[in-house]
């Protein structure tokens, strides 16, 4: 009896410690956001001639927005190499650099690609999921999206940690009437947004959506993808749509290609997959990667049978729980209205 009581008390102590840890992390994160938010403000973007000049060069329909600081430069170089022979991709991309070093290197290696240098001193370091720098980046990305739709630009927000087998320009979405099309976190039922890729049209709905998102991210400690899922579920701003998971997939596919059947994805987002060498690619490597993806044996793994990282195991566990909760209307309501807005606190192990 005494042993059982000690076990219960130990479990309670660990849970309380984990929750307090997340509260302290969240408090520190939002203090940083409050201190640095003027560096990424929507108002400064709209007043900036530099911003307006760069945005003015974008097409009104098919622009790609890619953001990086110097710590993500190798991934950006890989993506530019990966897509350089895809018709219209480099002509329609805007490379947004958060520091001078990244912008200078991109100007040297890809001088013909449209660039915008928007220096954010607070984002000059690597950032990790859940910390203040990442929260500030969420706010920057939302404000940037808001500024684009307010400037009558429709666009794709994209990430560089992705292998493109085909161009997004070949994706048939013209008939979709959604204000914003989002990628998905999993192939199962449910509507959890992944958030790395989305296409926003310049509409009253998307303008209201990003205004609300930016306003709340200034003070609310939440991942932007789960909070965007909540906003879409509320349905008071934008009409949201989703891109099939088998078109834009994520790290799950690396370990288990069979989970999306015989479909070959357009894009594979690595999401922190650490078994890559992190150096710039070349044409031969791109061609080889395309062949591997297109001929992948559905019973084996692309990741050479390596074990998932600890962080991937954690995210995989949370995703499995979410998939089950999406099966029932009551628990789906709980996800959208309670768990997702407070997702950082529910993911107590991360």
C-alpha cells in the first residue's frame, strides 16, 4: 500500500514539474515576443518602401515566399538547387532573409532570384520548437502573410526543409474556392494543419484570418499550426481548405512510405530529419533523389531503416492521439477549442 502511494505521488510530482516547466518556458517565450515584436510588425512592413518594392515584383497568383536566417542557409541552398530546373519556380520565389549574411550569400550564388532583406536582430540565432525565437518567427510569418494579402498578392508560404519531386505550380488548385489552402499533418481523418505550406488568396477572408492570427500570436503561447486549425474550425474569418497528405507529405513518409498507398508525393518535408548531410546539393543528387522517390519500395523505408529521432517519436505519439480523438465529434470539439489553442501546454514532454 505504501509503495503504491509513493508511486502515485512520484507520478503526480513528475506531471506537476513538467507542467510548471512548460509554464515557465511559455512565460519566457512570450516575454521575448513582447520585447521584439516591433522588429516584425505589420505596420512597419506596410510603411517600408523596401518591402513594397520587393512585393511589387511578385506575380499576383503564383509567388513562393521562403524565409531564412544564416543558420538555415544550407537548407535554402539545397532547395534552390533542387528546384532550379523547374519551370517558373525561381522566377516566382521571394527569398526573405532575416540577416545580412544570408542575403549576401544568396545574392552571390543566385543573383537573379528576387530577394528581400528584412533584418530581425532578435532572430539571429537558431531557434527550436516552443522557444521564444520560434514564437517570434511565427508572428513574423503571420504578419508577412497579412502584409502580402493586404497588398493584393496571393502566394504560397513554403519551407526549405523539403524535397520537391514536382513543382507546386503543376498542382491543380484553380477550381478550389478556399481563401487559404493548408497542408495536413497526417493522412487520417481530421483537419490538423501542418503549417509549413499554405496558399493564401488575397480575399476579405484571408485578410481577416491573418489579422486575427497576428493579433493573437503577440500574446498567446501557441504553435501557429494548431492555432490556425482552431481559427479554421471556428469558421468566422476565412474559408479553409486542405491539400491532400499524399501530395505534400512529411517525415512520416521517410520511415513508412506505405502509409500513403501507391501515391508518390509531390513534396516531402523533412521536419528536422537529421540523417541528411546538410550541405548544398548538385544536379546528380537531385536526379538520384527523384528516382528513389518514384521507385520507392512500399514495404521498405527511404530512411535506410534508421530509427526515428526522439523528437519524431514524441510528435508521432501526439499525432496518434490526435488521430484517435478526431474520430468522435465531442473529442474533435475538445481538440479544436481546447487542446489546440493550448497545444504547447498539452505537449508537456517537448
